């Protein structure tokens, strides 16, 4: 009988030592939000030999499920796919969340309609706090501009989000102090009331009656105005051709997107003679070149460098046609030709495809550098380039329109590299010798290359090349293959 008693005691001790499950699980097991800091592979296993599930882009939100070891996190991406990523701070950053006790009560007056970035200040170039997900309840605490809300989320985070209706739906009352337009209307409402009395002497009574009826109709429409923020959008320019829309007034600033030919925008500031600060129809604020070949003024420009569209701009219509002309420098890295854009689009479809040296030219399951470039041209245009990088380099050379200056490269150009840095003692002829080429990629502009070069790097990817990179010392020449 002693053995069963001992067994029961041992089992009791074992159960007492087990960690709690379900809602009482240890807090350390809780998932945590993280954001990718650069492109990184999502792998099937916590190893560089693990199969690549896909390439995660910079800025993607992830849920960290657990830390596997000192080098890997088990994560879930926004589509629900679970895998492993490197825990290096160069690739992923954990987002700190306040303690539950520190979370203030939330008087929600809005709901997130689609995933949107919560930022530290009212600017697309501001640091990201986290992503707000569809369905989250938030409190709009201020409306600093027509394009941004200052909000507080359920976790106690305070920050700014776009006021565009596609991102946020107002479900309650907006803070009155930050909505000057509606507050001006009520004060104006009493004034029309006495006005009808003197009017009958000048006009028939029938005319006086509609006057007050117009005033009340303006009052209800003024209330929902701040709801989406886009009502204040007042286009005064349009894109003449595709042009980069950037977070700052410089070609070195990150690109938000490309404006399309004919797209209407609102110029809100002309403080820089080479750049306009603009707002697009979605409320996104940024900068474009003021060169007349990229943007045409169709209305009145603001008279002062303010981001708020002010009616005081009306006295300066004569300045409108003259302003875009003086701009000496434009954003010269616009879209490539439709053919080369098609090649780039075809190449981007293969992001994450594994690298294999000497890959078969008859399938698309793996690529080496020249096989990838060749396939992009084949898919997009039906053009068969040479099967290796040296042959492709010779084809570009034979066309004559090539450059050895990295800064003169255009979007869609092929770039050719040698294995080691090009020595200063090399002659011009040697530095153009196609037989020395060991690698090829497609230039995207902004020091970015669409390429594949090793298994370890994750296969087909967009590589951001820093100024002091060895890629630049190994660069031979580049140019269009068309």
C-alpha cells in the first residue's frame, strides 16, 4: 500500500509544479508586437537553412509568439502565416507596450476602419509607434490639422493617425476645441435671425423667408466635416508626368509613392524654390519637385509657407504661373519606360525565390543572378537576353548607352559587378572588360537593386545599398538592355 501513496504524492507535487494554462498562463508567454527594420526572410525553421516562406518587407508588423533562442523569434505575420525570423535588431524591433495598470480609461469616439500607422507626430516621416488594426476602438483627443487626428488607443499609447475615412470612422463626438469650423457656425447662426426683419423693407417677404432656412442647413453639414479630413482638400495643381512623392524636400528622402500623370494635388507650401509641399486626395502629406515638367499649377498658390490651405492666398493669383519655372533641380528618378517598368514588375513577382548557382534556365523554382534577370525580361517582354551575366554585360556594352558612374544610372538599367574591388591601376578598357563580370542586377533608383546573389541572403530581394558599401567598389558599368 505504500507504493500507491508515494505515487499519489509524487503526482500531486508534479501537478503543483506545472505552469498554469489558459487565461492564467505566465505573462512571459504573451505575444508581443514587433516591426521589421529591413527586409528579412520568414523561414519554416529557426535556421538559415530553413525554407524561406516569404520575404518580409521593411516596416511590416509581426506578432512575436516566443523567443526560440538567442538568434531567432517565432512570429506570426499579418496574414496569419507562422514562421521564424532572426532576432537581430538590424531586422526586427520589439514595440514596448505600457503595463496594464498604466492604461487609462478610454472614452472611444472612433473605430479603425483599416490598418493604419500610429505615429509620434503629425507627419508621414515621423517615427511609427505601432500599427492600429481594423476594429480597434480609439479616442480622438484633438484634430490638429485637416489631415491628422491626435488619438489615444486602448493600450494607453498616444499618437497621430491619418484622418482619412478609409482608415478611421468617427463613432462619437469630436473634441469641440479642435474643430474651429463647426464652432464658428453656431456663433454665426444667431446673426441671421435678426437679419430677416430689416430685409422685408428692401425685398418681398417671400425672399426673406428662405434666408434663415439656408443658415440652419449649413449647420448640420458643418458638424461631420472633420470626420474624414478630406473635405479640406482643395486641388491647385496636377502631376504633368510620373514623379516621386517624398517624405522630405530632397531626392535622398524616402519615396512615399509615385504620383500618376494627371493626378490632382494641393500645394500647401512653396517655402523651398525647388520643392512643393503637397497633400494628395487621401490626405497624405509630402514633397514633390516644383519643376514644371513634373507638376503644373492649376489654381492659386499659398502666399505663406503654411500647411493649412488658407483663403488669404487669393490675392496672389498672378504668382501662380511663375512659381514652378524657377525650380533649377527636379526629381530625376521618375518611372522608367513602360517596357522597363513591366520588367521590374515581372521581377518583383519572384521576391523570395531561392538562389541556386547555375540554376536551370527552364524553370523558375530557383535563380542565379543572370537567370533571374533573363526571366524578368522574358516574362515581361518575351525578350531572351544572354544566359549569363557576362553575355548580358556585352549586350548592354554593344548598345553603347552605358555608364560607369553609379549616380548616372536610371531605373531599369542593368548593373554589372566584378568579384573584387576595381583597382585604381585598372585601365578604362579593363574596367569595362565583360569577361570580368561576376554579377548582374536591375537598378530601381534610390541606391536600390532588384537582384539575387546567395542562399544566405534569402534569394530574390530588393537590396538597399549604403554609400560606403563594397557593392559600389565592385561596380563596373550599367545601362539599358533595350
